[in-house]
C-alpha cells in the first residue's frame, strides 16, 4: 500500500477530529449526496425495511447501521494512517462482501465523491485543495484494497 505524506496525515487527523465524536449525522449527509449522484444505488440496500425512496432508506435502522459501519471503516483508516497495510486483509474481505451484494467498483468512487462533499459541507473554509487531496489519497488506498478483494471474489465465482 502507498505511503501518505506527513502533511496528508496531519490534515486528515485534524479534520476528522473536527467533525466530532458522533459521525453518523455526517454519514447521513454523505449518503444523501451518494443517492443524488447515483439514485440507482438505493436498490442495493434491500433490507426488511424497503429502501424504495431516499427518506425511507434514511429512516431504516438497517440502513443507518450501514452508515455507521462505513464511518467505522473510515475511522479505522484515520486511526491507522501510519500502518494502513494492517487493514489490508479486512479491506480485501470487505471488497469481497460488496461484490457478493452486487456493488460495482465504480460505485466506490461515487462514495469517495460523496465523502468529499460531506467534508466540504462540514469543514467550510478549512476544506482546502491540500485537504481534499489528502483525503483522496487515503480513500484511494482503502478503495484499492477493497477493489482487489472485489476482483478476487469475482474470480472465485467464475471458477
Ligand atoms: C455504493 C456503495 C455501497 C453500497 C451500495 C454498500 C452496500 C452494502 C450492503 C448491501 C451490505 C450488506 C448489508 C449490511 O451490512 O448493511 C454492506 C455491508 C458493509 N459495508 Fe457497504 N456498501 C457500499 C459502500 C461501502 C463502503 C465505501 C464501505 C467502507 C468504507 C462500506 C462498509 C461496509 C461494512 C463494514 C459492511 C459490513 C460487512 C460485514 O458484514 O462484515 N460499504 N454494504
């Protein structure tokens, strides 16, 4: 896995801390943006409570649970910036699981756009070009591992 610069790590840690302890409301902003960017993703959240429309989805406990899970993964990445490789196995497996539930790898990039949108909304003037790039660098490490796991699941399925 790639190395992030010291400056990248500092920008990421400081900005993540600025969002406060409860990250779920930020996760909701992120997913609201995700569904604006690609409404078809709603259909992948087929829980007991139907995610037919965005408000139904956002009020479904299972969906909010997924929002929490995503924020926990981002939190883990922020807490392991010095040794992101230690998350490799977890992220490979996460990629496999997303292959199994029908998520396409292109959608991980849309989640990245939604993440940046949420950071911009939450951080206001502290959202700089350098900060955006630092987050992109970290997110691309996460997505690269998830994508490798996703592809492995695909190979396994076609064997
Ligand atoms: C378009 C993007 C995505 C879609 C449609 C999606 C959908 C799903 C679905 C349907 C599940 C299984 C049910 C559930 O646990 O709620 C799941 C599990 C999960 N997702 Fe996502 N997901 C997306 C992106 C992400 C991303 C970017 C992350 C983290 C960075 C993530 C983290 C997780 C975790 C931690 C689980 C639980 C895996 C387990 O059971 O061990 N998801 N996702």
